[in-house]
């Protein structure tokens, strides 16, 4: 069967869905993206870190290896979209002894996986970022990490999809992917992030929403500019990250199980601001311009599900904290599966 004869319907207009749609359309498949347009999607409410090394943890070896593979594809992926990447790298910092031990564990684990991060003292950290607070005692320097403006990425992916003839439609409540696939003989790709669990029986109980709150801050006149590096910190056991943007930064992110609760909790905002102040005291002079809650697509093992669920229904979901990072490798894998279907 010719690729041009097979309609691909992608459920989800986040980074994963749009990347799959773009790759498929570029390869000659007619593609329609069906999206609910939620402001709480993980792609919209994201920090933009492309950081498999500093996201690594024992037990998630597959996620680390997949992330490193995808990171290697990001420069060409971004270039094709006309996007700029921040290549300054990441500083992972610790405030107290227990936090420093967490980073020591990470560094030791990375060594067992053939990856490396350079240990740095508090003085060395402040040499790289003079605005770091006096309580920052030590850390790791990971120069290979990248970051991207997630919202610019979404805009670029939508434009690339349109340039290759992708159609866009609003989601129809209650539509089942099996029905859509059976009706038109095409392929449905479930890439609806945290909402994917409700779109197919094999994803129920597998994909779940993991809530996170994130803040956007703007540097006011006279305030210290944002850091050059992405700064990831542990503050009394709580993770916090600061991702620079022109004239400000993205500050995140809380993480907890709360279903699809869209409210931003005061406690979450207080924790983020307090912990970020310990790391970068100048944020007290910044303006708070946005607070938002979004949903990551959690999976039991933190690894994505990119495979056939049944003939004509393909999943590309469950990326948890790594949706942006894994977009290139996910789109490549999904396209390979679509091609295999055509050749069978």
C-alpha cells in the first residue's frame, strides 16, 4: 500500500504529537492532528530542559540511554525547525550536606553508566554564576546539557506541520481511537500526553497525570540578570530548577499525584519561590508574570510507550518529565513503525 493512501490521525497537539505528525507528513503520509488545546498540557507548561544526565537516577537506565540518544539528535532537529538552542549547560547545585550527598550519588551512578559530570566547589560555582546564593555549597557542572524555549518549539512545530500539509482539527469529546481507525482504515497515533490513558483500554492504568506547577519570572529594571546556565538545585531535599529566558527565567517545578486538578496551590508557589531564593537571591526583585499547573504523562517505569496497541492504533505517550527531550527519538521511532506497517 502506498504511504499516500494511508491517513494518519494524531491525537494530541503537544511536542510529541506535533513531532510525530511532522515526521510522518514529511515522509509523505497525509496527516491530521486532533488537539484539545488544553493550557495545562505538559509541552506548554514546561521548563524546556534537554538534560538526560541531570535527570538520571538509578533504576531508570533505559530512560537515561534513550535520553542521551535523543539529545544527540536535538541539534539537527532544532536546525530543521529554525530554532536556537541554549548550549551553555547545567549547574546542579546543593545547599546542605544531605543535598550534596544526593549529587554525589548521582555522580557515582553516572560513572557506572559511562557518563560524567564534573564536581565543582561552591567557589567554582560562583565563578561560573556570581549570582548564586551564599548557601550554595557544591555541585556538578554538566556542559553537554541543552535547553530550548518550549513555546517557541511548539510554534515552530506547528509551522513545520502546516508547511507539509498537516491538517488541524479540534478534539471531539468521546471519540474513541478504535472507532476512528476502523472507520477510515488509517492509523491513529495516541499522543495526548497525560490524557492518553483515557483513549485506549491498554493505556488505562498505565498512563496517568502527574501534576506540576511552574512559574515564569521577568527581571525588573535594576535586578541582576538571570543566570546563563540552567540551574538545578536540591534545597533541603526538594528539587527546583531555574531555566534562563531572555529577560527572565522559568522556575519549576512541583510534582505530585493529584489527578487533573488544574489549580495552582499557594503552597507550591511558596515552596518554589523560597527554594529558588536560596539558590538565586536576586529573584526577589523579579516580577511574577505567570503561574500555571500542567500534567506530565506518567508511566509505571518512567519510560515512554511508543508501540502498536492494536492494528491501526499506535501509542506515543508516557514521557513523564522528558517529553521535549525525547521528541526527536520518539518521532523517529513512530515513523519507523508507520513504515513497517506499509511494508507488511
